[in-house]
C-alpha cells in the first residue's frame, strides 16, 4: 500500500486512540508489526495557541515512523495553520478527524459534526490540503445516523479536494461504539474513489482482517481496540495474510518484557511516578484474559513506584510461566473509544 510516495507496507495501521497512542505505545506497535501509526487526536486550536505544550502528542522517533498526526477542529484557518506547523515536524501524514462522536467535540462543530455540515467539511479539507507539505488523509464515519449515510459523498469530495487516502469507520455517530460496523459501506467507498481506502471497525483477529480485505477490497486495515494490550495482533495478521499461518499468542515472558519496555518508554517522557500511574490501565490490558488477571490488576492499581511496578509484573508473569496457563490476551476486551 502507498499513500502518494509513502510506503505503508501491507497497510496494517494503528488507529488513533485518545489517552493511548502516545509515542511509547506507537513505538511498541511498530515493533510488533504495524506499518503506520497514528497520534492521539490533536486540537488544532490548542496547537496553534501553544505548539510546544501540544508537543507530547506529535513527538516521534525514527523507530516509530511513519506516523500520521490526526487533527480536529471546526475552523478552516485554524486547521490550515495546524497542518502547516505539523508539516515541519517529524510527521509523515496529516489526518483530519471527521468521526469523533464525543459530545464535547461535537458541540465545537468538529469531529463527526462535520458529517452534517458538508460546506464546512469541504472548506476544512481544502484549507488543510493547501497548507500541508505532506499528504493529507481523512478519517470519517458512515454518517450521522442510519438515515444520513454520507460516506461515499464525503469521500468523493475529499478526493476532489486533493486528499490522498480516506479511512472509514462504518458506524454512524449515533451508534458511537455500539452495535456492529457495516463493512458494506467500506466497499461502497472503495468503489467510488481512486485513492486508497482504509477499513476500520470490528477487526479482532487475523481472520477478521483478511475477511475485511476480501469483502470490501480496501487497501489497508486499521486496528484500534483489538491492539490494546495486544500489539502483536499486527505481526499475527501479517503472518496470516502472507502464509495462512495462525501464529500463537505471545507467551507470558514476552508480554512481561513488552509491558516493562512500555513502562520504561513512558518514564523517559513523563518521569517514573507519572508513568506508573499512566501504565495501570495498560497493565490491565496486557493481562486481560489471562489467569489471575483480576488479582494482578488489583495489585498494579496499588503500586506507586517504578521498581515496585516491575517487580509486580515479573512476579505475575513468572507465575503464569510456571503454571503454563495462558489464554489469548485479546479475549474479553473492554470496549475502549477509538476516535
């Protein structure tokens, strides 16, 4: 898959997830096989008011690229200014968020609200494309509700304005993250435009990824919730697509090493104390579906120090290794919003 001249490998993409896809997790996902990773959603207004205060959202490293910086906003001028700024940073794509269903974002006229304001949506896309020195993509939903399915029309308008690829999460804004995504909408968008189309929604396993590619003809697959605590899903999808082989889930020691690497990366950015607090939710995700995960989660939630966190993780995963009682980490995942 290519987005203009950017090589995106097999098009296995980490979705933007608020509070999750900072630099540490993006690096982990890249190391586990993601071809492209997304930042958390960045407010264009906040970015242009104080660029360096927003730097933690878009900072990157060579081993965590290519990376797409996703921006949101309702003002074409602000969005253009943000795109121009990010074009000079270590970023490979600018992505416009037109799918976030969160009420605070909707009330500002951004995110999925743009699905109901086509002129403003087109003005924003046009302004961002003109201001950016790097390719621009758009991530959108099927429509506002079941009576207003507009993905094809918006994708075609985006293509006409010079967008280089579109990602479709085929749920409506009113669905939020409930119900099933309608992959037929991805197929319809793919048939309607010539630019690459990325499918997103309800891909939990390598078999799901292959089914999406076959059913919709999309060029790439974006993974969100299924990657939480399970970044190996990217390498497992790659193996399944290339060889048909269903790789086993990672063993407890691999999970432990990845969790501690993730903690160490967080600590290098925000300090050990804050990193421990931030990593509590990640630790729960890494252990989800494993024997004794509830007890481990309870212990981790009481940890306050870096060394204690590492010791708690080592004790738990070493116990799993001894017991040889491991189930696949992606089972029973809590639904976490993907924007």
